[in-house]
C-alpha cells in the first residue's frame, strides 16, 4: 500500500504536515494487523521536508503512527 497523492494531516500539534504521494503504508499495529488502519511506514521524507523538526517528528511518527485515511490509500 502507498499514498495515492500528497496527503495533508494535522498531526499531534505539529500543525499540517504533508505526506508525499507514494509513501509506503502498513496495517501493522502494536496489537497485530488491523485492515482499517493505514500507518505511514516510510520516514525519509521527514528529514528532507521537515529538517528543523526531524527528530521529534520522526519519534512521534514511529511511536504514535500517522494514520492515513482510506480514500488516500492505493493498494499495489
């Protein structure tokens, strides 16, 4: 699964962040697989697009997860 387009999400007090088109996603949660959840599973764009926030944003993205709405998910 990947994002079908650039997706703007208001994430955990960082304001609006943009997840680029083609970012890989996963259904893996802490409790197993949940097909209704589409977490970001690729983070290189954070360092490139948000260098001033990269460490904090990366930490929160990995530990809390950025859930992408189903309408922006492309199954490949």
